[in-house]
C-alpha cells in the first residue's frame, strides 16, 4: 500500500512530465531538487524507475523514453489524461486529495459538497461485474412505499452529478439504470451471466446527456444560444462531447449539440433560466417555453 508521501511523489512525477511534454532525467532531477518533496535528497534512477512502474500499475499511465530525443521522457498514452477515463478520474481524485490534505490547517475555510452514499454498493457491483455474476438487490424508487426485489446483470457503472449509477440488463433483455444510493440491499448472487460481446458502455451513453437513455428517442441536432457569462461556462464545461461553437456575437454565442433530448437534458436547460435559449429544434424550444410558463404560474 502506497503511503501519502509516495502518492504525492507519483502525482508530482505525472504532472511534471505532463507539463513539460518531454523532459530528460537530468531536467527532472533538477525540478525534483527544487520541489518541497525532495527533502534535500536527490532523485535516484532507482527511485524514478520504481515510481514509474507504480504509476503504470496504479493509473495505467505509461512514462516512456525516447532514445532518439536525448533520452527524454514523456507520457506515451496522453489520451488517458484528456478523456473521461478511469485513469484520469483516479489521478484527478488523488491529486485533489493530496491538495486537501495539505490544507487541514484551514479546513474550516474549505467547503465541500455532500455526496449521497454509494461506495459500499459500488464495490459489490464492480465485484459482480468482474466475476460476471448477477446481483440480487432490493431497490426503493423515490416515492415508493416499499422496495422491489430484482435479479439483474450489471453491465456498467456511471458517475453523473455526484451520484453513482449502475446500468443493468434484466432477463427479458431490457436495460435499466439504478442509483446506487437507492439500493436498500445489494449482493453478489451465484448466478453467472454472459455480457453481450457487442456491448460498449461508452457507446451506449454516447448520445445521452446523463444517465437517461430513452433508446426510442433518436439523436437530434440541437442549437443553444448562451448569453453573457453562460457561453464561457459552456466553453469550459461542454454539455456533451459533440458540442461545438457555431456562432459568436458580442452578447451571445450559439452552440450545436447532437444528442437525444431527454428529460434530464430539458431539466438542465430549464435550470439555466434566461441564460440559455433553445434555437433548434422548434418542438424543444416550445417545450422549454411551456415549462417556464408553468413554473411562473406556480407563483401567481
């Protein structure tokens, strides 16, 4: 088990090489000597190679050496740090954890958000996924008086808006998405299942805004007009991987997205109020307008 200090050293190594693009061992050693982590101790080849192996085992990040370029080191699979991958999520989470651990002296000035519990169930579900075993669960939907019992095939898990969800397939072939914090009980059963070899988790949700799939709702071209500061938020945090800016004016920008206009997407649009307007398709613009009118009527 790596210590807190070792985690910090792994993060430092990844960040230093990532920022440099390419860096020789001599340059890396110099930066290490200038860091607070060095403690006056030189970065030896042995320590570097040990950390390099640990980074590969822990995060799946490959630190390679280009002998033709002055024996410089670089991250060979840079894409894992630029996408919604498990490696990038783990790296980011541990990086933030290290930063927070250094700020305990001002912890009353560091404000975090409460995340509904789901960690214990997440471990059970992932165990079932690894062993291709169905899960036996009791699930209480919002508004339901009693939980329902299910026997399901866990296909994948997805994090969305601070909640963990599991996509399960029922024996009738239909899929369902369940929030882990709504499980009353979940256990790994002894019943084996074979996952569809053509199933691709990223592809399944590729046309979705969040966790609502609605396979009967086809993807459409959606044009949104973002006013004032909202356009900057959309540039920094795109709503969907297909998003692109197609027009820029003094007080607004238009963005195009190709996705399924599901209810969770409509809810997000509604929450942005006057900062975001649907330009296309017309039926979605009318739907959001009607939702705003109904909301306003609640206050009359």
